[in-house]
C-alpha cells in the first residue's frame, strides 16, 4: 500500500467561502487528507455539487449569492 493507494482513497471536500485566504488555509491544513475543491459563491458551489460527488462540504454560513436558498 503505497502513496498511490492512499491518493485514490482520499475523500473529496468542497470548501465554499468568499475569502480566498480562508480557502487557502483550509486547503493547506486539510489537503493532506482530502482532495480539495473550492467555490467562492453559492452559484459556483451549486455547479460544483452538480458536476462532482463530494464526500464533505464545508460552507460559510453567509455565502454570497445564497439569499434565502440553501445549497
């Protein structure tokens, strides 16, 4: 079981936040364990969710473009 096997088994994480520095911080910390993708607003998050099956989604509480709707 080498690094290739561990790479294939990593869960997919979507980070949704409009603050680039937070996305980068989460990516640095969580990137060792997750395959990390990011979105900066609700619209791009919905698109990412429709295109990719994520195992975990980390969402800012007040994400731009979400209005009263939920992701």
